[in-house]
C-alpha cells in the first residue's frame, strides 16, 4: 500500500505573515517618527491626508507604552556610546513644547555636541567654555536698518556677487581659544562641518561648537523651531564667531497665520524675509559676528532656481545687517560661469568629486576647496580678500577618469595681509557626471 505523501509547509504564507508582523512592529515603534515625516512634507494634499492619519496612530500607540520602551532602549544605547567615546558631549532634548501652528506636532529632539578633544587642544578645554558674559560686558547691539519689504519683481533684480571678501574679526582671545559656532541644516552637517572639524583639530586657538541639524530650516518652525532650539543647542558656550549654512530645505510653501503661502509669492517672500531677519537678530543679539555662506549652485534646474531665491533674500537681509557678512563659495565650487560642476582639481592635482551624489550637498573634497581660506580667516583679524573666479579655457570635451591627475596650473589670488589659499581651477575639460534626476528633490534629511 502506497504511503501518503506528507503535505509540504506553505513557506510563502509563513514569510508573508512574518513580513506583516515586521511592518506592523516597525510602524508601532516609529509612530513618532512617522508624525515627524508627515510634518516635514511640503504643504499640500499628501500632507493634509498623511498628518491626521499618523497623528491618530501616534495617539493610539501611546497608551501601550511603546514609545517609553523605545526611549528606554535608545537611552541605554546612548549611554553605551558615551562609555565608548567619553570625550563627546551630547545633549538630547526630549518632548519639546509643541508649536502653536501645529497642535499635533511631535518636535524632533535637538542635539548639540562639542568637538572631540585632541592632544593639541585638550589643555584648553576648560578655558574654551567660558560662562556667558554679563550684560554689562557684552557688546551693545546696533539696531539693524529698517528695510522695506520686497516682492518677486524686486527679488529678481538682486544680483548676487560671485566674489566676496571675508570681514575683519576681533583679535584672538589671549586666555582661551576662539569659539567658532557652526550653525545650519544639512548644508552644514554634510561635508562642510566634518571638514571644518577635522581641520580645526590641529589648531589649538580654535574651538568648534556644533549647533546644526539636518532636515531643518526657517520655512517650517512647526517641524523645527530654530528660535527656541538654538539657545538650547548653544548651552552655556559663548560664541566668538558664527558660521551659518542653511536654506536647502526652505524652497517650499508653508502656513502663516492659518494661510497657505505658495513658494515665491509676494506673501511668502515677505514672511521668509521676516523669519530670516529674526533668526539673524537672535544670532547676533550680543554683537557676535556672523558669516553667512551662500548656497552653492545645484544640479537640478528647478531646485537651483529655488535656492537662488533663498540666496537673494538672505543676501539682501545679511548684507544690510551690522553684525553679519555674506560670503559666496561660487569661486571655489562652481565653474567659471558660476554654474554647477561635479568634479574639480584638488590641491594635490587629482580630479575629485566635489558634490554629493544627490547634487545638493558638498562632498568632503568639495568643502576642502575653501576651508583653508576659512581657517586662515578665523586665525587672523585682518580681512581676507575675495577669491577671483578662475577662467576655464576653451577645450574639446574629453572624458577624464576621476582618479587621473590633471596637471592644470591653479589660479593664484592677489597677495593680501592674510594670504588666502590658492583657488583650485576648474577642469579644462568637463567631466561627465551622473544622469540628473528629473524630479525636484524632497526635503534633505541627511
């Protein structure tokens, strides 16, 4: 009598149930993160549907205690990381007060960390964090000039300078390092900050302070409110100079006084100009000088136009402020026409990628093209002259491998009291870059 074959287990069904359980568990654990994601969406139909749905999910999960369990696990992981790297100070702010514009807001925690100590800077760490000076000792703040509002037509007439000098700074403190606060969104966090932090590690007279957060900006205080978060990020440290790189996430519409303002409209321009002015006034409330870095050219045409709008508003506000200076990175990052380029010649003579794969952020090699100029400026008080954009000679397009050295003479700036490093000349022959994406990039979250 033939034996009956045993039925085979349905592996497909088991796998489907396993995947469903994984997705459900992830949704429950990341309910707060989903609310943050929905809040960061550009104002429109998707946000109007997604935000109420994930907010309801968040409210349903809280009675189960899952967010508390997740917070406990993250705190344990954080303590473990502190044990492994005790030189880093990380302050995490939990459950910040909700912003009135968005009652269902679950604000993101703000993180600030002091740069790791090195052998050269360790003796100065105690002196590098002086207490905030008394009101009598602070530099009196000059009121910014009254600037009439602008509209889209006025904004288009603003011409951005391609080459700008660095302003003079007060002398270096004699008893401690100069506190340099790095402020911004992912334009500071990606590429630029890491290069500056590595470079400052070998300069005992400079002490960097991290006060940047990816995925933020001035357009959406309902997601991250810089006006309330920056003082927490700064803590007890008193800045001597502030370097700002921000705006990559601000090319979107937002809600103001219950009204949705479309990006680039006259009402949007006025509201954004007001927010930027208030932000700058806060940074310079004690007379601290601010260096505002202009956003570099972007790869996608539409996104680049949005960033030029942000640049023009920022340039107008910053250039008329008594304690702030605008500085353009175009001579270092862009081609001779001031447009986006992806490759350049490094100081060592090699062809390097100077932009990240997203066509937005700087790579470490890209930031390294102008960080020596910033370091020379931070260590000296005389002004550093503007870099002269290099001229690209006409040449037949030839594909150049990224690893092959290019022996092209670099342009040397005119001598000045503080010698600015040589500006790397653009490639004599363009190098093909990755195919451009046709859609406008979403909010940067890196």
